[in-house]
């Protein structure tokens, strides 16, 4: 067990999954003989507050991408509602100051400007945080935004009425220090809006491929609120915005600190994580057996979408020997090999040539629909698509359970 929780700092960590040495999911290989860094990936939870988290996270310089074309998109369908809510809750006027901490906040700041807020500012990686590496992203921002950095920013631009922090907190190696830095950016009576993925669906659905070296903590509404209460923020409003795969979870926090509350892990939170851990072997075996049974009938299976979820799905469930490669038409990925499995990334011509009978989609629902429309001729010829995600209406789990 780890000595203490990354969140509340009070409890020991119980390990529920140990995946052994794993590569960074963004470490595509140019050559089969190329070496790659490995780091042990372990997942568990705090016995005191129940917060799910990684043990001994992968070092930041290993996580950092080596390619400038890798991007990650967050859901944005709820942002109009969130901005409206913040404007009313924080009594935002046209003279208010709204600050974002990363590029993931740009679209939110644009919505504030559209509603008449004159001053918005997004922290500059170079000027405000001293980040010179052009490949640096959230993994570096979370480490570089410190209380000292925030004090310097406030001296430059003044404190904000609202600080928006979308999809950074779950990347923070020191969550309480990161929250402290954001606290300094805001006025004493201002507001902080932290958005993170809600991990309940992935835990309930036993989608282990969502475990990722870049996500250090895995929140539910209860554990997110408990984190802020454990460091003295008690005026907290939790909002959940539903999406097909992962809901968006937003904590709107009044920037006033008082006496911390000691958190207590709830049995239902612990059982959710324990069940997630127990299911790893069973789900992996079920998927392997299913693909093997298809092979015995002459049915060839490949994955579609060479992203980090595909890499984890292959590595965690030991599928490298059962599939010929991962289909992705991104020209930047062509001729590269997947991290860990070293499977080739191939273009979708193999589908047109009849070399793949079943495509396992690793995409979000919006991208999935685009692929289904673009590849309708593949289906017309008898090809099939299934999703690797249990929450999908087209999940591969439906076939495994038959």
C-alpha cells in the first residue's frame, strides 16, 4: 500500500489492479526494434476517502508526447449551460474577469466573451508557467501551475472572479497543491469551476482500457466533493452533464476556505472499485475467447482507431497475437506501430479488400457514427462493427454474453 492518498492525504491506498510495466499510450514506434520506456501501472483507492487513483504515477517526462500531432478532445455540448450557470451563480457582469488555465478552456472563455464579458485570459504556457517545450501539454501544465506561479500571475493581471479549469485536475500528481494554485488565482469571494470525467460509467461497465497513465485520479460526484471538503472548501455545487461514454463532472467551488472535513469512504463507492478490479481477468478472458472462436471460423478481427484506448485495450487484455493490426487512416500514424503490442497501424483499405470481417471501434460515439456512415459499403458486403466499450449500444459485450 502507498503511505497516503493523493487526495485527502489521510488514508493508505489499497491496490485492486496491477497491470505491470506499461508503455506511455502516446509512444508510437517508428520501428519494431525501437525501445520504449515502461512504468508499472497500478490502480487502487484510498481507504479513508474512497478516491480511486494510480499508485506511483509515470514520471511527467515519460508521459510527455514525442509527437506534435497528438490531440485530445473533450465534450463541449454542456458548455453553454455551464457558462449560463456560472454567470448567475457568480453574478458575472461585463466587468468581471474570467481566467482559464489551459487550452482546454479556450472554448469556455469564448462563450463568456460572446455573452459580453470584456476580460478573459488564458494562462500562457511560456510567459506564465515557464514551459519552453513545444510538445508539453496537460501533463506539464499540472506540474508547472504552482502556488508560486499563481502569485506571479495575480501580480501581473490581478485576481479573477471566476477561474475555469477543464480536464486538468484528474492529471494532477499533487491535486491539493494544484487546487491551491487555482485558489490563489481567484478573488477571495470568487469561484472556481473544475471539470473532470465522471468515472462511474467506466467502473460500472468494467471498461478497464480507460485506466491511463495521464489520468492520476478517477472521480465520482462523492469523491470529488470530498476532496474539496478535505482541504477546507465547503461551499461546493456538483453538476453532472450526461454523455454516452463518460459524463462530465463539474465542481463549482466558492473560493472561501474554512475548517476541513475528514472524509469517509462510502461502501458503495468501494464496492464499485473492487468489482472493477475483480472483473479484469474475466472480461479479458471473455474477449480473447470470443476473438479466438471467430478465428476458428475464419473471421478476422481488427481494431479501428489507433488511440490510447485502443493501446490499453490490446495491452490489458493481451490481444496482440489475435489481431493483425489497428486501422487508422490518419497519415501521421501510417507505418507506425502501437505502444506495447507493437502491432502495425494500417489503413482502411484492408476492409475494402476483405481482409477484416469484424472491426472493434475504439472511438467516441460521434466519431463512431461518422465511421459507420463512411464505411457503409463495408457493412453492405458483410463486414461488422462493434464497440469495445460496454456502455455502447453496439458493444462487443453483447456477443460475448450470448
